[in-house]
C-alpha cells in the first residue's frame, strides 16, 4: 500500500468523502457561476443590486446543499427517487390549482421567501426515477414493448402538466431528458426512429391545425414560430427580442465592446437581459472570445460528468449522472440556439448564469447527486 493510499484510508469517513469529491467539477461550477455574477453586475449598470447579490446568496446556499447531498450515500437517493418524483408531481398539480401567474404563465408557487418553480425540480427527479427504474429492470427486458410503457407514462405525465402552464420549453426539456436516460439504458434505436417519424407528423399537424377549432398550440406559441422563421416580419412586435439579440451578438465581434460597454443592454434595447437573453450581453461585451470561453466551461462540466459516469460501476449512478449531464447540456444548448435565432424563443434560462432562484438551486442539488454518485462509487 502506497503512502497516499494509507493516508486516505486513515482519514475519518467524513473527511475521506470530502477528498473523494469531484473537485474539478466543483471549480468549474464556481467559474460558470462567477461569469453569471459578472454579467448580472453589468446589466444592473455596475451594481450588485438587484440581481447579482441575490444570485450570490442563492449560489452559496446551493453549494451548501450540494456538499450536504454529496455526503449522503447514493443508495439512499436511489431508494427515495420514486418519492421525490411523486412529490414533484404533487407540486405540479398545486401549481395548476394555486400557482402564481406572471407574464401569462402559471408556473410558480409563492413560498414567501422565494418562488418555487416545480417544473425545474421535475427535470431532476424524473431523471432519478428513470435511472432507478432501469437499475431495477434486467438488461434483457429493456427493449421489450411491455417494459417501455411505464417509463413513457413517467415522462408524459409531468410533460402534460408543464405544457398546460404553459411552458413549452421546459416540457421539451423533460421529453428530451427522459429520452436520453432511456437511450443510455440500452433502448433499441428503432424506437427512437419511430418517435422521430411521429414527431415529423406532429409538426405537420401543428401547422395544419393553425386557425382551426382543434388548434394544437397557443396563439403566442405560433407567433414565436413565425418569429423564428422570419423575425423581420414583425421587428417591433413578436420579432423584437430576436432582432435585438442578433444585433447584440453581431456587434460584439471577436473581443467585444468591453465590460459594461454593451449598448444593447445598457440602453435597454435588449429585453430580459438578466434572464433568457443574458448570453447576448456576454457576447456583446466580451465578443466571440468570451462566448467561446463560457461554452468551453460548459463543455468541461459535461466532460467531467461523463468521465464520472463511465468510471462508475453502479448502474443507477451512471445513468443518473449521464441523465443530469444531458439535461444540463440541453439547458445551455437550447438557450444559446434560441438567442442566436437557431431555435424558437421558448423561455429557457442559461444555466448558472441567468438570474433565477429555482433554476440555480435545483441545478446545484442535481450536481450534489452527481457528487454523491462519484463519492460513493464502488472502488
């Protein structure tokens, strides 16, 4: 036994768990969040109030939760995944009954000290419950039709509830996050090919139903599709957001205008500059270099999660880690595509950077689960 191995094994269990943490991942999360603090300070005109200070407090709280969750054995989280999923469903139903309405959507529950968005919590508990299901299910039954029905129901129930709020962006993330766990669990590719074919048919039906009695989407959602296809059709109305976003992105150039020198955000041309469109502020002030740097940090977060999953011999831990990494990837991929005009504007925040309490805390809780799987993996 080497001196290092002896030293680690001689440390009390609690301290040994701290040594086993995925520390590069911790540093990367701090780096990404620091970018967010910097940009929130900028969009507030050089002030920590009202956004940066509140975001810092939530981040510290979230990091504390992450470390606490990481110390809890992974088998505990596997055993309670069903309860957590059921609890998230109950919260989604409560949103339907007594949720707070803002900007035409009913998505939040007012807790007094903060507003909780249960759909954010569902993104994580859904991944955990599916990972637990496939950990229990024998590998030879993964692709059998009878055993596919339950995970489909598990995914579709919360997706339907979130779509009713309405929140098209989050419902799509739930679908894609759940599908990623099913794919990594070994589901045959033929099922996904069939889903893609059905999706193509659904898209056709969505366009055909417009203006009819059986219209499938809300009018504002159709306007978002029109804006995505041709923002110039309504540059001062529905196309305003994406038009100003593209102006900000293009004006940044290679190195940007400089910190706190972005005209689009400083002069309030850019809507939702502290939430959904904060990436455009970053690109305007720090240019391609700044945008690529943030994207590199995100890519490293994904890489360290995948490395942890591939080195983990526990099936639940590996599937849960990959599912959370996939959800995190979908977060920033959809947001960046949205603000660059490559996808419709669906209201998905930039993870760890956009202002928002529920999204920040839930993501750090999710990474606490990843750390728990990493700390307690078989050695």
